């Protein structure tokens, strides 16, 4: 799936994933909540990895307070390492 905007990608993720934190398993805020968009956590940050900014595999759903403590979660750290390897392999194998 290719996305033109972050909003479009977030909507697709919301429609296709369970509405629980992928870090803790706690329920997420509903779509009308003012912090709804803060529940989409880029594993590889957008500035350093712009090619992955609209990649849904680079997004974990998490509560806003978990977002600020992302590296405390093994799920995040494993996903981060996996995506970094995938990202840099693209440059080695072309």
C-alpha cells in the first residue's frame, strides 16, 4: 500500500489493526480523542529515515505516555533493530 500523506496512512492503520497498544496491550484512545494521532509511533524517526516515514511497517500503535518511553519496551527495540537492518540492506544489495 502506498500513501501520499501521514493522515492517510494513520487512517489505514487504524482500520486494519486492533486498537490496543503494541507495546503494552492497553486499549488505545478512540478516534475522537484529542491525542488520537499521538498513538502512531514511528519506530525509525522521520528525519533520519525519510524513505520510511510513510511505511506502515515503521509504525507501532502506542499510548501517548508510552511514546515518550518507547525504548523501555523490548517490542520497540526489536522492531527498531529489524527495520534498521532492512533499511540499510537496501543500500548494500542494490
